[in-house]
C-alpha cells in the first residue's frame, strides 16, 4: 500500500520509518524496491526520510504488519510546507512537485510489476 500525502510543494521523499510515540519501520523489501526505483529515476531526487512528527495514512497498515509506505514532500526542515496552515492553498502549489510524485509512484508500480 502506498499513501501519497502532502505532495503539493517541496522535496520528494519516501518514508522508511514513521510514528509519533512508537515508530515503525517500513519492511526492508519495500524500502529496497523503492530505493532501487529512486536510484533509477535520480532526476526526481526522491530520498528516504524518517518522520516522527506525524503518522501517515500508511501507519495503520504498517502497525498491522502489512507492507506500506508514504510518499511525501517536505521543506528544508523536513516538514510538509504549509501543512495544516492558512497558506495551504492552490496558489502555493508547485505543479512540478505533484508531477514528480505521480511519476515516482508510477515508476514504483512498474518496478513491482517487473518483479
């Protein structure tokens, strides 16, 4: 399962570990597959990240032992820009970030399909 969250602006990341009180690692098989995809599509500049300030929509699946990962975009402080703030409006979206997130997810699915 993949959740795509907060990809309107920022630098593309894939979450390898997440949680607020309890952190859970994404299964290494999935991390390896996504890392391989990121390396093969280096122009997207997708990098791994650990998030401890929120639990994504992937967290419930991860906590039940399922394979899940969140794709997210963050700023230099590793936080989603404009997250839950009045500046979270259409005018502040970077179309390129959304397009890169879409391409990245599609490339991940192609990698899975090829396996």
